[in-house]
C-alpha cells in the first residue's frame, strides 16, 4: 500500500493521455477489471489487521472512484471528438442536386384529411384548429373528464415541465376535443366544425403511435338531435369508402363528454382472408359519437336548456388504413420513399368540394 499514491497518479495520467476509446478501455480493464491492479490489491486486505484494513480499504476505494471518474470524463471527451469528426466527414453538400425522383407524392394522411374536409365541407362544416400544447382545463376538465380518470395519468399522457412548482403541468393534447372547447368559448352557437390534427398519447405498437391524427366534429344549435348525428355519419361513411349501400350501425357506449354515446360500426366481410368493406356478415368499429353532454356546454358558457348538439371523433390513420389497405400504422412515419411511392398520391389528385373525391 506504500506506493498507492504513486499508482493513483500514474493511472490518472494514463487516463488523461488516452488518445482513443480502445486504449481507454484497456486501461480500465488493466486497473479495475477482475485481474486489475486495484482489484488485486483489494484482495490482499484480508491479510491486514482491522485498523490497517479499514485505512487501506478507504484509500483503495478513493483511488478506484477517482480513476473511474477520470476514465468516464475522458470517454465523454473522446466520444465528443469522434462525433465531431464524423459530422465533419459526413457533411451533406446542400448544393448538390436532389436525388432523382420521377415525381413527388402526397402522403396518405394528407390525402385523407383533404377527403374529410371535402365530404364534411359539402355538409356545411368548417375547419377549426388549435394548439398542440394544452392545459388541463381545455384538454380534460371542460370535457367532463375528472381528475381520477385514467386518461390523466402519466402512463397515458405526455406532460411537459411546469413553469413553477405551483403551476399546472401543460400537456400534449390527447385528442382534438380541446379545439371544440376553444371554439365554443370564443363564440356563440350555432357551431358546425370539424377539427383535424395531430394528437399525442403514450402508446406504441402495430396499431398505435405516440403521435397520430384525429378528426372530430361538433354541431351545436337549438334543433339538432340524434337523428341528424346518425344521418351525418351514415352519409360520411358511404361517401368516404365509396359504398352506396354500406351498412352502418350505432351501438350504445360511454364517453364522459357525450350523453347518450354510441360506437359506429360499418359492414364488412373477410373474403379469402382479405377485409372487404361493404355488405357482409361482419362489423368493424371505426369511430365514436354522441350528443354533447350538458356539462360540457355549461363549462363553455352555453345554456344547455336552450342549445344541444352532437360530436364525433375518429382516427385518421385508422380509416386511411382501412380504405387503402395499409397493414401497419408504424409505416406512416418511417419516411420510406418506396412506401410513399406505393401508397402516396400524385400532387394533382387533391380532393375538394369542387372536384369531389
């Protein structure tokens, strides 16, 4: 143990002078590995008296910790240098011509949003937008979603850092419903809007993504009833999927912000293992809807004894996958040009209320 200080200084100097990650790793193994110098000295502590063992053990641990910190610090420096060199070597020359492409393609999500706007636009709906970062009132409380609801938990929702300990944490909106709340708060009925846009939830698999797109619709006036809701959605489903006699059914369900609520199913069949949308023996759920809950109207300053309305919402990726036969949600965001050439649309193929679908 007499030359321990000398050994410590020697090892620290070697760590500081290491020129690459391989030599740094070799030093770590030689000093701290199973057969390293520090490790071997630790094994000799049993030969010392209790007082000497305590003193020597503390000294060895100090050397071990100091060396580990020095190696880690030098590793970060070398990794930074290596990254800078790689970035310099792999720099993209933006003055070079672009990769040859026959033509650009419109992404299926953009195409589907244009289709939704064209269909609902013919029914008198206008498009409303809102921020991606919301507060709890607009995203939850105004929609009759209480604090104990699972949607408010960290495992389901992306929260951002609060400005202070007393401030409420902002949230990445979990649906486009806050757009409806903001629209009702900013004006008086009648209301007739759709709100397409990005939403965010802590979920990721073949049919879910942390970021995805929704479209929600809202109608509020003095005369709208459940029959108008059913007629609107039946017309939409048949227009979007291009099936004039598409069966559509409404099943009772529950949502905090609508009462009564319903799930909407469309008819389908599985012919030869392939999903075919249209008259058939099976049903496929595609969206949820219902009459706007009176509490939601009251939260927005609207007299629920005078006004009523309906709301609906659906995943844009989901209906795009069904219409265009896309099997995996994750491929929407992989930026694969081959995928886009296959599922994308030519720039002039843009739906509108004038040109139709």
